[in-house]
C-alpha cells in the first residue's frame, strides 16, 4: 500500500475531516483505474476549479501515479475513478441503476474518500450526445466527471445530504452533466462557506 493511502486511511479513521479542515488549500488526489485522456483530465481540473471557487474551496489536483513515497499533505481528499473514463462514438454502455459516485462514511461522519464510476457516468451522457459533440467527447467526459466530483465534495464539506437543485441535487441527469453551465445554488454555496468557517463538525 502506498504511504499516502495509508496516511489517508489513518486520518479517515480518526475522522479528521471536520468542516474547518477545508478552509485552507486541499490536495485532491485522482486515482484512475484505467488509462484516461489528458484532455479529460484538463477539463476536469478546469471545471472543478470553476464550480468550487465560489464556495471558497481551493485545491491542488494531483495524480496518484505522480506521488512519491514520502508525499505529505495537510488537507487531503482521495478520488478514485473506477472503470473506463473515455468516451467514444461506439455503442452506448448499458444503463445501470447505480450511483454515479459515493463517499465513504465512518461513525456517521462523511470521509474525504470519493469513488466515481466512470462507466456509470458514460452510461448516462453517451446516449444524449449527438453530432459535433463527439468532436469534444474527451472534454465533455471531463466536465461530467468534475460535476460528479463537486457533488461529492459538497457532501464531504458539509456532512449533509442532497439539495433541491443545482450540482448538489440528489439526481443529476446526463444533460446537466455536459451542459454549458451547472453550478451550486446560492443556499448550497452558503452552506459550504459556513462549513469552512465553522470550527465545529457539520450536522444533518
């Protein structure tokens, strides 16, 4: 087991992810299970920065494969991207009735460990793509992944469940994930800002 993951698991078991931990810069570690497009990674980074900036959440995104054996971090979130994170013009994946992503929970606390199903994300955005959109398929996949990750970061930061709209909505559609714009609602942004400012863990 790489030291950074061992560090994460230890920190998670101690429930270090209190809301105030994310007021400072946070390192997001992406661990791709399969090969990915650099254009997808770039768009994921850019879109995530756009949607999280207004919540006061700043981050340094790193790939797990780039980490050294002695890497150390103050604030950390680990994001594992499972399955195939590449879109193509082939047949759409068979739709599945499973979550796009989820966070890990221990003793009622939402931990900074996110798992994203790239196959599930592909399965809901591929059927609604058409024409010229396939020319930017890698970028659209990155945009969708960023919004799914932002949705889960909302849970980690606030410790709360879903919202009634925007990125924090309980069910995001394929159309929403690749639309030109999708943001958090004002009340959800306020909840994240307050979570960052509060010294106490969030409650549902």
